[in-house]
C-alpha cells in the first residue's frame, strides 16, 4: 500500500465516522477543511484560508 492509498483510506474512514457532523457543513471546501483540521472558519482564514476553486 502506498502512502497516498493509506492517507486516502484514513481520510475516508474519518469522514465516515464523522458523517453526522459533515451534514452541518455549508458545502464549502473551507468548511470541510476547518472541520478536519479542528479549526474555526476564522482561524482558518487567519492562516491563509482555502481556495474554493479546484
């Protein structure tokens, strides 16, 4: 298993375990990153935020 596969599997496991919390998100990438990082949106914005474009 590559590191990339391991990380992808770990992220999927984490998201599955916290799916209920995920329903409370507003659909933005910033909201998802903040939740995963354990930050508030304000804290995330203070360290540079997240680009919403792919």
